[in-house]
């Protein structure tokens, strides 16, 4: 699978549908700093930190040249992380699954819904049916991207972990094309692109320096 590296021009996002805002991509946004917030609908952490953070950054820096996009992906829980639930989220603020349990338990919902609207363009990642004709190469890619320390392991642990990775991969029904293209490790993740359309950063999890990095590019 081809990928993009830091410093390279970013090709168009591979999406199945834009559910909020107009279809847009990096070539159309040259001259803007672009932040892509990558989340899953069934991901409490995405709603506790990522989405509120990028909404605040959009409000703060849109007039200075920041464009925020949202990409909903799915690398697990395909029955929940799907286009239908994304549309309900964007249209009504309704959240589901673990997201609902955690946010509701913390008193962060109003009538079971988000107290804010996601007001930037949002698309659904393109999902393709997974085929396992080359499962060993998929295991190699997974270990290289997410378990790189294992490549240095010469003990008996490696075959055991490979077996676990194989079992995990066989539970996945789909490839999430943009998620895999950027070699993301989970959600929330952040994709940061400069005014020239080149990739500056791909970051998974907490990103305390996000605002600082954006200001350097503006």
C-alpha cells in the first residue's frame, strides 16, 4: 500500500461521502493550513478531547488561514463506526455506544446529545472489504507500524505475538483507506498540512503542541 511521508505533498483524501459541508480537498486549500481531525463515532476520547479542541482552534484561527476538516474512520466496531451513525451525529448531535456511556456519565450531554454542533466539513473514510490472500504481509505491516519494537525481539515471544496479530486482523471486515494511507495508529489522530499542501505531522492521541505547531505554520 502506498503511503505519504512527512514533507511530501498530500493527495486527496479517500472518502465515501461528505456528510457535512461541501466536498473539499487539499489542492483546493492551497494557501491554507489544514488540520484534519480523525475520529471514530464510537470513541469517547475523540469527543472528550479532540473534537472540542479542534472546534476551539477553528474559532480562534479560521480568519488567520486555518481550515479544519473532520474524517470519521473505522478500524473496529464496524456496526457502530459507520456512515449511518455519523450522519445522525452530524445532523442531530446524537452519540452512540461507549461515547454515549462515557459522556452521559460525566454529564456532558444535553438531552442525550452533544451540546455543540460540528460546524466544519466532515467525511466518512472509504471502507473496502478486506481480503486475506496475503495475511502474512498484513501481519508484517501491522507489526512494522504499531509494534516496531517487536522487530528487535529475537526470543520466543515473536511467533506468539504474530499469532495474536493474525487473530486480530481476521476479526476486521474492512480496510479504512485514509486511516491506513496515513499509517495512523488509532483515534483520535491529527493530520496537519501546511499552506503548500505538504504533510507536516500525523499524530495519534494527545497532542499538547498542536496549537503551537499551527501557529508556526500560519
